[in-house]
């Protein structure tokens, strides 16, 4: 495991890049809208383009959307309400590097977000990357 500083230009040989959550820039602007300009993101994009593994959690997922590494965007929750609770998810497949060792049973995952409504258009002409 290596900690990568946002101003770095070297992934230090990492095979899996994890962008964690943690209220990027205080969540005052679209989360991830500024973080996507960090120098390390050029390296993350190059890593992903070569088929490298990249995993974004919370604001990390938002950074990936803002950087164009994932299509779509995270929108404000319905009713503009902050949500904080546990949810249960079940892996849909074990055929990915991140789910290969997870048993197919419900996992309790805590969530806390104000922008958790993921939207990706099926129309590729709308500018989604």
C-alpha cells in the first residue's frame, strides 16, 4: 500500500488505485469538481486507460465522474436531503477483481451523502464521457 499525494505525478507501481471518500473540498462545490484537476489524476487516467484497476468510494466516485473516467454524474438526493444510514448490497457477480473473493450474500455498508443519485444517460451524444 502506498499513499499518493494529490500533487504527485507517480503512481509508485500501484496496481489498484483507490480514491477514498471524505468530503472533498468541503462539498461546497460539486464534489470532485476541483479534485479532478489534481496532478495525480493524469496518472490515474493513464492507468485506467491501460486497463488498470481504479475504485472510487464516495467523493472518490464523484472525482472519477468529474474527471470523465466514468460516464454520468452524481446528483443531489431527492428532496435535497442528506442521507446517513446502513444499506445492504449483494455483489451481482464474482467475475471482477474486486468481487472475486466476496461471498454472494448481503453486505451491510454505511452510507452518508448529499449527492448520491447517480445518473448516466444512455444517449452518448449528450456530452457524457
